[in-house]
């Protein structure tokens, strides 16, 4: 099985998992990410749903990077080989990215971003900012 086929199955599995966990939620917006994180009782770990979602997102990006590297194309981001990233690391990168972004926008503009932007896009932007390819 090719890596691209594995990625396709992984993406389908993530969509199925997120739909079964969240009912009818089609994707996780920044607003939903922040709401779920604030609402959880366990403030150390945060939302289990967010953790699973971000784990799947990170796995998909790692596989996509591996596929790009195999094809001798530029990866999405260049994570150091001695650094393992999981949902908790990714969550911190996302929160840091959003904090900086919030400071550069008007309140109204940031509210539009919160409601309409997929958390996976923010995750990728945060990874690219933190681990740029040189």
C-alpha cells in the first residue's frame, strides 16, 4: 500500500472518529477548540476530544511530510529529528500562535477567524512558524 493511500485512509478515519465523537460537528474551528479547552474539568490535560483530534492532525502532517520527503519535495515544516511532538506540544504551539495572532488583529477580525478557521490550519501555521525549513 502506498503512503498516499495510507494518508487517505487516515484522513477518512479521522473524519469518522471526529464525527462519531462530536455528533454532527463537521470540523473543529478555533472557537470550538477554545470552548472545549475552557470547559473541561481536567485543566492539566484539557479536552479529550481536542487531544484525539490534534493527535490525528499531527499524525496526518507527519505522514504528509514523510511523503513529500520521499518525493524529494519541500516538507510542510521541518521538525528536528530528535524531537517527538504529541497533542500536548501541538496544543501549546497553537495557543501561542493564536495569542500572537490575536494581538495583530482587531477584535472583530479575530472573531471572524475564531468562527471560520479550522484548527488544523492554525496547527499547520504554528508548526511552520516554529519549525521552518531552511
